[in-house]
């Protein structure tokens, strides 16, 4: 009977008191077994929410004191979905949650694969850290290497997740990484969370928000940690909100679209008016001729001016040009956008002549060439 899984037995003739005592004992054993199983499940869930070394501190009775840690070097990764706001507004909430769940589940598996810790998710944003381990066998010296490897795998993973509102297309994400010192601690007593604080967190977020679709955008600090293991390409100095000019880098990999990102970056740095064949993205009016240049007007062919001529407009011509051309700006996607500005009264004929221009009164042609001084 014991070989079959039995834990007790009784002999005949039965003694009522002995039988009731044995039954009561077996019920207690069963209850204890269920309690132990529930405890194991709770412990497993707790390990998914908090790092192992933090759980140990909670178990020894220090939960009444704030748990704070200072880490000399960690690498923090942020990611989010490109165009998430418009996506969320255009699809059913159920489909949005299903898509996010599929993406986050794949990211969670990658955390286990690369030994990273998932800090939190906010909407479509996913935050990961490595290098915070304390008292564990895994080394913290390779934190940047682990996070960068995870970033590449995240980009590869989302290629299998279809965009819920664009048929035949997968979703795209941006990934940003920064390395540096940080503070960490358990916040709150109800549903406690292990959070990170400090400038490293903010800079990591800036790397993501200033990044490019399907690319891993990193700071100089992360580049220094990872340059022995990965190939990078410099983005040069970039204006980062709240940080000033920072040199940043893109991780070079077949999994990323870093070449397209570099092309976009190069176009965005083209000086205003310096590209001769860019087209206007809308229509604007010439004050002198009351004519319109329609969308797609080419500055070289239609206006009879080259891009070099356009970029030469300066000082003496600016006051004249601004009366007849709205403010234009190169947007970085092969178009120049314009903004209507309040037009000033035309310059006197003498002033216009002195500037080497043709007066508005003598310019009656409806050609787009009337937009420019002779």
C-alpha cells in the first residue's frame, strides 16, 4: 500500500477514536501540502517581480527599512513602438492589447536569455537593466554586452509581429541604451516595485526618443563598453533635450536598419535651401505676381534657379525675399515645408532696385520665377 502512494493504514477491528485521529492527521497533511504548493507559486511570482538579492533582504526582516542600492555601472535599455499613438487611436483596444502582449512576452523571454532584468512597462515602452546584480554568480562586467545583444534580438523579434492596422507590415520599434551609475530601490509596500533613479535613466530614455526605427541608438558611454564586441557607426554630435550636444552611435548589424537611419540623419542636417532639387510640400503665393507654386514645384526647373542660387540668397536679398516667400524649412525627408508668415508691406521701388531686385510693380508674370529676385 505504501508503494502505491498510501501514507497510513488501519487494522480491523476499527477503533473509532483511532480512525478519527488518523483521518484528522491526513487532512492536516493535505492542507500543509497545498499550502506549500501555494507558497512555491507565490515565491516563483515574487522572483519574477523582484531580483533575487532584494528578495533575500526582504526575507531577513529589513522590509521596514527602505531598500536602496547604489550601482557604479549599469546599462539601461528603453524601447517603444514607432507610431504607437496613431496606432492606438485607429484600432480596437482588444487588438492593441493582444499585440502588446505578444511583443512583451517575446521580450520577457529575451530577458531570461540574456540575463537582463525587466524593470517595467509603461504603455508601449519597455525598460530593461543589466549590471545591478549583487551577490549572484553572474558577472556584472558584461552588462552593456548583454543589453546590446538583447536590443538586437528585440528588433529581430518584432519583425514577426504584424502591424494591426497596416496589412502585410510588421511593427517597428526604437531602442536606446545608456550606461552609467544609478540608484535602485524598492518603492512602496503594496505591490512593491524595484525601480531605478538617476541621470542614467533619463539619458537612456533620451537615446530611445532620439533614436531611429529598427535601430539601437547608444551613448558614448555604452559605445566605450561595447566597442570591443560590436561594430558601431557614429552619428556625430546631436542636440539631446536636457543634455546638450552629445555624440551618439548606432549599432551596426544585419538585424538593424542603420543604413537608412544614417541617410535620414544626413538629410536632416542639410542646410536650409542648400539642396537644389527638393520640392515644396505645399502651395504658396507670390506677393508680386499673385501666382501660385503648386505642390511638387521644383526649384531648379520651374523657377529657373539652381539650389546654389537658392542658398545664395542672403543679407541684401533677405528683406525682399521674405516679403514674397513664406518661411521654408528642410524637413529631412526630401521636402521643404513652409509656414505662412504675416507679409510686410512691399519695399519701395528704390529700395528694391538698390537691392538688385525687380520691383513688385514691374513683376506681373505668373511664372514661379517671379518668386525670386532677377
